[in-house]
C-alpha cells in the first residue's frame, strides 16, 4: 500500500483498466449518492473513479466550505469526510452538517493515524463510521454500501437460496437440499458474492476484484476457482452455476 497517497494505488489502477463503466449495481444492491469531501485531489479522484465504476453516483468537494454549500443544495446517502481539510476542518463540517443543516446522511470519516484521538469526538458529533488512511478502495466501497444499506433499512437475511442451493451467511454453511457442501475459502467467497444477488450475471472482473482486490490475476486463476466451486456443488446435486461466455457467471435460481 502507498503510505503517501492514502489510497491503495494497485487497487485503483487495476480497477481503472479492468472494469468497464458498464458495470452498474442495481438500486436494490446498494447504489447510492455519495459526497466525497477531500482536499487531496489524487485521493478524491481515485475514490470517485472507483465508486462510479461500482455504479454509485459521486460528487466531490475539495474543502469544508464547498462541502457545506453542496450539502445545502443536494441530498446524499453517504458522505465520505476527510478530517484534515483546509480552512473549515472536517470536525467543523460534521458539526455544521448535523446541527445546522440537519443532514441525515451517513457519515464515514477518513482519518490519518495521528488523528485517531479525534475519532471519539467524531462519533459524538454524529459520524457513523471511520476509515484510517491509507485505505483500500474496495474497503471504502464496502463500508459506504454497508452504511447505505443500514440507513435505508434494507433487511439483510442470513439465509439465501438459489434453487436447491442454500447458504447460511451467519454460519457460512452451504448445502444443496439436505446435502452439506464443504468449500475452500476462495470458492466460498465466490459463492457468497454470487449469492448477494442470485440470478444476476456477475462479470469476471467483479469477482476478481472481490477475490484479489490488490493484485492483478490471470483470468485462469479465477476460472480454476470457479471450477472447484462448480464441481463441489455438482457433486452435491446442484448444476446451476453457469458460465456466461465472454462475460462472467451466474447461479440459476430455478
Ligand atoms: Ca486532507
């Protein structure tokens, strides 16, 4: 990780080249309106690029005053707020947006390590979560999505199905009908991701970024992990893990 930019550069550049802007999340799976408040242009633009590629709509403010102005005229689901801002700093912005503007959006605070002492202040001012720099873009996106999901009251069910295939997220146990399926960590991760939205065709590039957020992998590596998953499921009686040629994978739900 790059300790100077505050953003994991390998994840950022990899996403720039390997995932097309065509991949959009559906609203049900967490697309949200995000305001990035960050004075470091490189970090801000990396965040924007990554989040937009994941289907979110993103706006940027480079200082506290611009953030307040933006929040006065538009509505966001999640605000990603850097604490170290010129002029009006992040804690002042937070205080103002909660107390004066009555903004209800979830706030994810970005802190440098030496600002961790202010973490508790941030929570008392109304922050919902924090992330310490340097951070991986994939983690930022996961936290943004989780905050949005929580705020929008979407029910996260523990048990999900695709036809006879069943996953209990709480215990991470998989079965086909009554037959338990044992999976190695990577095939398990693939299955969990596919089951976030059963029936959706998930692009290979998306699975790769879930499995290996920080490094570029040969597509054969993913293929072999999917092969292991497909074989384990088939042995238990589920033959619905389909390859959509030239695109990705999907779980049949019938
Ligand atoms: Ca800063």
